[in-house]
């Protein structure tokens, strides 16, 4: 059975049991600070388990793109080494929100596996929670009794808290679970060892395929459990493992989920992957296999994350994605000998294979390919630089052991993993101190852990059962009551209180727009709200202190000065989005947006620099619509199909409901939850300040509106006045500046010429000062030239003959600089290296530098150190 059909059958089965089938949520989560990526099918439904919202149907099923690469569930380092773990995988799941419970969940799981998919019952084992007295949770008798009606008792295994009590994170909904394991070993092996003892023992062919969680509890901050108001079912089946079982394979990588990708890697590299059936492979082949598994796994995670809007970057979720891709690149680099970008070429295969079910990968194919290609190219360059640095480290090392700290430095700044450094050193008959490496790594981890420590208290609920209402589309002030509060202590922000209100005019950060600031005012006190954010369907107001009387009535007042500026920037963003699509083309798609009171920042897909002329056109387009004074037309709740039919713009990686809010200004129509001006005339004027690249195929525009434009123009004007005054008010300012520049170029040329002549004069003088030391012609001296002149002079002296070792110091503009020139034959025969010379001597002038073995320079801060640096130069030739 093809993987496509396996997926379809799962969904059809649960549809027939009254489930609503929903699409996968984006892989990158929004509105949930406790989770970076969707790590399980249930993550997008967390608010329903917590009682902060109601699902549109109490029974739901789907296949969810999951990523287990950070936080509580992290499989990254295992991937490649075994045959059944992945960074991205699909989780097939069915849910009951306060509807059916254990009986239906277990019976349906069994029916689907044994009757629809026809997995032989004798290949299956199930587990049941054995209970835990410390947690006060008893043995799951109910699940045991249900299973007993379906399967021999000796196939039911009791499991402990680690295996049979599922928790998504350190806090939140959780409960006992019942897992289904499949034994896909050969009959011969089964006869030798019973599968029962291999369950949960990391055997690659006796693996868990389905987890049925019975959500009954909420884990509180102090670690205790409380009963949830209702009982729910959360199940998750690993799609790739199911395919392995149903396709008669013994490795996920031998199923049609992975084979097309593997074939492409084989075609690109000319290497072969051996299936799991091939035994007794060489160590070399094993390494090739691991690398190929790493690559075909990681490309899926990275490609889907980018398609869902998460670009690789240096922080947060973007950094995790970058690290996954880099892991794939270096496995290719080390074990498949790929020195050119190639992983991007797999995206096409992935899009063909998955595009029907996950259209985002098809429609974003070009962008995903470009971004991956650029990341590959830049990391390969970094690896190359790292290799050069390693050469220098090796040259400077006495003996055959490099310090572990140096190896860690390579890891930290160049992404050189331990094993790669070890491998390169081994080829040179060297090694590094692992214990030192590990200690440096641990110290760094401890530092970052301490920096990100957060402790979150449980909610103190003042008014239970209230569902907070957002009134910010109509009001900026309202009478409110506090419904719950929570204290959060983090290293980053210190102690903050999160306040939830019964209704609120405060806009929570979202859709690029920053959260509102403002105050809570009661008869006796005023509390500042410093930010507003959304979390699992709650709107959290952040304050540095709590009101003394938390039960009082308050007036919640949004800071309207800030909000007005923000809304101008937000509406201008919509107009600019349309402008870009009209002027540059409909390939332009929003890839990121920030709207705050000061400016707007917009990232979008486009393959080339936006020209000056295009920038002007975009500004004119937006300003024309501002002048036209277009009124805001807000459709607060319209069916999504209707909005799309009207041509509204929607974003990839955004989760939309059946009904949406649509914002219209003339021909600009966008699905949006943000705050806007009532009429485009309020924006006053729109001005682009910068345009540049953020990643391959992604451009960024920063712009301003309203008062910020007024300030900008008046600043420009006063700058121009100052320039005119400095130039003594010429008639034509531009002409005066151009003529100054021309003069400057001419003078520079003259100076260069003069210096060259001076250097020639010096050449003769210095040639006579060369000392012979051990057959090396040595000179270290200060010259009255600029650094470029010193370089020319060094090369000039170099023409005088062989075996030259020169160190020339300059102190041009009081900036000390050392240049070292070493004849090629000395570099080759005496292992001298100008890079090392300047780095060592550079210490005396408080500086550093580098270059090539035959010529290198170092700049510094301390002119008075030149003398000592020159004196020490002789040590290198002695
Ligand atoms: N949440 C459970 C898991 O991820 C079942 O879906 O295993």
C-alpha cells in the first residue's frame, strides 16, 4: 500500500466514526511561548484541553506535521543512527474533546490496525499504565479491561510513568496512556526471543506505532496534578512507522516516504544507499548510510519549516532550523564528499511527493529551494574558513594534541562538530583533548540555561469559567474585572505579572503588530500595562506590579498615542503589500512583518534588489491611496471561502478559522486581525527608508508614516542647511559637493604617486640594511609610509632575491600596523608563516590580524609597542 493511501485510509476511517477532518496546523507555533514547534498532534488543540475555548466539533482527526528538535521531546541527535526516529514526522491523530473516552478510542485503534490495515494480531503488543502511588494515579484498570476483550492478556504489558504517562511539557494537560507496539521481525527471530521483552527497549523492529493518551489531569507549576474539568482523548500514530509496518519493511527509510529522496541523493553523489535488508556492510558503507538518512530526514524538516514561514536565522526557532540544515550539510561534507550545495535539489522531489496533500510545499517550492541553496553555500564557506583556521592551530601546536578549547572554538564559531575536527586531525596523526572540549561545551550550556531560566506560577483564578472578550476593534477604553493572575520570574525580564481580564480593549501582539501598552485605573490606583500577548487563546496583560485590590473594577485604557501611530503603519503595510504585488509581480508574498508605533518592517519573497525606480513607484502607489482617503471597510466575520473568492490575501503558516476578519481599503483586501486607521487619509504620508536582503530570495523594506515622515523631512532639511553653511552657501550645492569629491580623488592619486616614489627611494636604503641570519635575509624596521605603501615596499624588496624575511611597521595616523613578508621558499622549507608572525607580534601593539603564509598584516592600538614588536621579530629566524 502506498503511503499516500495509508494516510487517506486513516482519515476516512475516523471520518466514518463522526470525526471532523482538519488540515495540519503550521509546523511553527504562534501564540504559545512554551513551545517552539508543533511537537505533537495535540499541540494545536491545547486550549481546548485547558478549557480556554471550544472546538468546532468534539471529534477531530488529522495528520499533523511535527518537529521534535527542542524542549521536552528532542530526537535530533538520534536521527540517522537508527531507522525509526525523525526530526519531522507526520502524526496521525484522533481526538475527543470531552466526548468519547477509553472504550471507543481503544476499540477503534484496534479495528483500524487489524481490520482495515490488516496487521496480524500476533504482531501487536499493547501497554497500560501501571499506576504511580507518588502521583496518586492508580493502575489503569479500565484500559486493561477493554484490551482484555481484544487481545491475549500476555500481550498486554504494564508500563511506568516514563513510558505510559504522557506530558507535552513541564506544565499543562497530561494523562495515562496506552501504547500499541508492532513486532516486524522475521518468524525465525520471533521464535528465538519473545517480542514482549523487546517492547520499549529500543529495538528497531519492535517499535511503538500508536499512543492513546487519556487526558485527565493538568500538571501544575509545583509539580502536582489536578483533575481537568472533562476527560479527553489524544492519540498519535507515527505515519512513517506505520508505513514501514504496512509495506513490509524494517526501516522507515526503506518506505516510499523516503526512497525517492534517497534515490536523488544517490544520483547526485554517485554513492549507493543499502537498504536495511542488506547485512554485513562495511564501516564505510555504514557511514554513507547514516549520512544519507540524516540528509533525507533533515531536508523534510527544513523545507516544511521554511514553507510555513520560518526562515533560518540566528535566534529562536530560526536558529534551530539553521542548525538542523547545518547538521545535514556537514554529514554530506564529511561522509558523502559534497563540497557544493546539493540539498536544495531534493526539494523538487519532496514537492512532487508531498505536494498533493501539503500544497504549501508545492507553492513555496522555489523559495524553499533558494533559501536552502543560499544557506548551504554560506555554511560551506564557513566550513572552509574553519579548515584554514584548523591548519593554523595545527601549525602552532607542539606535539600531536590540540587543545580541547581550540576545538570548541571551531565548533562554536564555525559550526565544526567534534567528530569532524577529530576526523581531520586524525588524518594528520593528531587528536584533541575531548575532556577540555566537553568542559567548554558544558560551561556554555550552563550559561545559556541560566540566561533563559523562567519559573511560571499557576494561575490564581478570581472569576472562574469566564471567556475573555476582545473589544479593541470598537473601543480603546472599557470597564473590566480581573479574572486571573500569574507571576512569572525570568532571568531576562525579572518578575512580571500576567493579568487576564473579563474583556479587554488591549490588542495582543499578533500578525506583526506589537501588543498594546496602557493602564488599568481603579478608584484608588493606576497600574501600567507594559505589553499584551496572546497565549493559548488567553490575552495576557503584562505588569511590573499588581494592584493592591485585585477584585476592584478597573478602567482599562489603551495608550492611544502609540496605537494611532501603530495603526497608521499597519494600514500602510497593507497598501504597500498590494503595491509590491502590483509593481513587482504576484510572486511577492509576505514572509514577515513588524508594525510598531515608530515604523513598519516588511519581508517578502522577491528574487532581485528592488530598484530605486521601483521604490519610487511603490511610494507613489501608496501615497496616491492615502490621498484618495479610502475608508476602512471591515468584515469582522465572513466565511473564509467568500473572502478568498473576493481575492483577499492570506498568509502561509497562519492558522485560519472557518470565518475570518477581512480588511479592505479600496482594492487592498487582506485577512487580518490587526488595528487599522478608519480612513487612509489619516496615514498622511508614506516613506520608504531602506531596502535590502534578509535571505536568499527574501527582501526587507523599512518605512515610516505620519509624524515620523514629518520628522524625517525636517531632519533632512536641517542636514541640507548645515551642508550648505559648511560649503559657504554655494549657488548650486550639488555641484559644489561633486567638485569637492573630484578634487579629493585627484589629490589622493597624487599622494599615492608621491608615496610610491618615496618607497622606491626607501627600497635602496633598506636593501643595504638586510642582515644575514642563518642564511635568511632579515630586516625589521619602522617606515614612514601608510600601510599600503608598506605593502608595496615589501613586495618591491621581495623582487631583490630569495630567502627574505621582512617585518615593516607603520604608524600612519597614529595607528600602528605590522606587515610581514616571507619569501615563498622560506614558507615551504622552513615552515615559516607570516600569519602566525603578525598574530604573535601583534600582541605588542595590542592588536591582531592575519593573512597568508607569505604576506600578512596586523593592526593595533598601541604605537609605543612597535619597538618591542620589531625587536622580537628576530626570534622567528633565530
Ligand atoms: N500526545 C501523544 C503523543 O504525542 C499522543 O498524540 O505521543
